[in-house]
C-alpha cells in the first residue's frame, strides 16, 4: 500500500479538493482512507440511554485514488514508487526521488 496511517495527503477530487490532512485509518480491502477533519458530514443522532442526541459531524472515507501523498521533502503532492535498498523495500517520491520514511 502506497499510503499509510499518519501520512499527510492532499485531496484531489470532491468538496474538499486541494486541502491537506493526516490519514487516520486505511482500509486495504475497500481501498478507502479516512482523513482527519476532511470529508465531514452531519449526522442526526437520537438520544439513547446516557448519550446525548443532536447533530454530530462524522468523517466519511475517501477512495484511495482520490488522494495523493504529500512528499515531506519537496512539500508537493506526488506519486509514490518503491525501491529496494538492501533487504528493505522503501517508498520513494517520484518528483524529488527522495525516500519517504
């Protein structure tokens, strides 16, 4: 998987296009990512037991193809490649050719 938890990504499509955020969760089976504070929707919740009712904001998942990893070195959204260094497989920025942690 080219995008992992705690990576900084930029949204390419949708209502939050152009915004950056941190990845909270990645679902490899569904090819979805949850980005902190982005793709938020309102949800009306009923009071159940001790929990309060009202309108809450929830984060919905984005398709992984609609986000691009922001390179920590060149600070631009870039495609990700892989490179083998010894026994370790490392993610590499396609723009600046630098290794990504």
